[in-house]
C-alpha cells in the first residue's frame, strides 16, 4: 500500500524567535551609529559661502614680550601639556627655556684682597692705598724739566714699575717702565725714573702716574698719582730718517738718509734728546709711512759723549732688523748722521745691550 503524505509544521520554538530579534536589534544599532557619525562629519564640512576658521591674530607686541622674558616665539608648537594627547596639531606660542632642576655649578669666588697695607709707609712719600708703590713727590715742587727724575720704592711682579705722564686733558704725553732693585720677590726695591719730554704739552698742569699692571688681566693696579706742572718752552731738533715709504726703497744707496725736524720740550741735553726722538715710537705711528730702519721698540739704555766719541747703548730689540748688509748700513747711517750733526761728536759707537760693539749689527 502506498505511504500516506505528511505535512511539515513550521518551527515556532521560542529559541528561533529570540535569535531573529537580536539580529534586528544589532542591525538597528549599527545603522543608528553610522547615521550619527555621518551627521557629525557633515556638520564639520564647510558650507557653501562659508570660510574656514582663521587662527587667532598674534600681535608683534606679544612676540616682543616673549623675547623680553627670555623666551622664543614659534609659529608651530605643541598645544598639549606634558602627558596630554591633543587633536590639534600645533599652535603659535612663546616657548620659555627649561629651568634646570639639577644642582647649580659652584663658582669659586676669589677672596677679596685684604685692605691692610703690605708695609709701613716710607716717611715723606706718596703711596697707593696699600703702600705697594711709593714715590718721593719732591720733583713736583717745581715745573718738570726734560729730562725729569722721579725716585721711589716698590713691590711689583718681576720688579717692573710702570709710569705714564698725562696732560690736563688726560692725553698721554710719555710712558715707560723701570726695574726696582728688590733683593727678593715680595720685598720692596728702589727705582729711579729718568724721562725726556718729546711732546710739548697743551696744558700747563698734568698728572704723573706710577703704577703696576696686573699680571692677570693687564689692568692698572697700585696707582700713585702726583699732580705736576708741565713745561711750555720748546726747541727744534733735527734727525735723519730712512729711505722707505710703504715698504718700497726710494734709492738704491742703503746709506741715504733724509733730514727731518721736530718740536720738543726744551732740554739741557740736546744730543740725547735728539737721539731719543729718533728712537721714539712716533716714527712708527705715521700711517702708511715707514720713516726709520731702526727696529720698533728699540730704546736708548745710555749715551756717553767723551773725547769726540758718542757711545750709544741700545736695548736688545735692536737685533730685530732682519739681517742683511743693507739694513745694517741703513741703521748705522741714521744713528751716526743724527749724532754727528753736533760739533761735540766726531765718531759714533753703537752697542747692543749685552754684546760688544763688534758683535752689534752684523749682516
């Protein structure tokens, strides 16, 4: 017999109905979230006829104030505080330097020099505040002469005592240095300044300063200032210059010299005054013109005229002539011609300090 057909009944279990509800709810949630996100993005988009928001205008004064406080103005810096996360990329702001939190370096501050004198003040002398340098002011009782002599005692580094003569306007007329005869370092030694006035002062009064220059930074220390009266009388000296202008020889004859004149303070020693002027730095200070073959800073140590012979002892700087027979001839010609213009001088002997006449000025 044929089998009877059966009809399948729909599954109406509660589990099937619950699963369909959950899927519908999830779909609704996703659609709602996407709709909200699209609306937010749409609101952020610029509308037609609408411009993007402009950054705040920063005045120049704000930038100047930043610099005045020690800061640095930047157009793009992080808007976040440390540890924060920002959506904005950067802002214009004043960046201040970070304050160091570590222990500051200990700077060693030298102890101030004690104010107590280093020795008793010698009787009748003018001294600096601590009596390092003391000067006998007797020379200031009358108008200075050329040469003038100043005596004193001093304690100085390497026994070097410096001096300079200023006119009433503070213009430096002359300067130099001497060596004190101290028996040992840190002890006072006697010194004597003997100086010529090669510049006629423009004022009738001035100041002589006797001092030391600091071995640390070259600043004046232990300064003694003595008011002085300056001479006003003058005389003309004649000296003979070299043959070079701007380093070029004017003549092939190395012994050729050229007569020059200068006005100096009147002196009772015209021979020595004239030679000192020939050696003076003034002949090196003429801009663009070299008027002497004698090496710069060469000083006259002593000059003696006896029996028609002038013996000039010059400082060791004389050896800086660079060698060569032409240089030797030119230097000798300048010195000898300058000295032989005087009737008391027939011959000249030139000696470099520490050498003999035969060892001096060799080609």
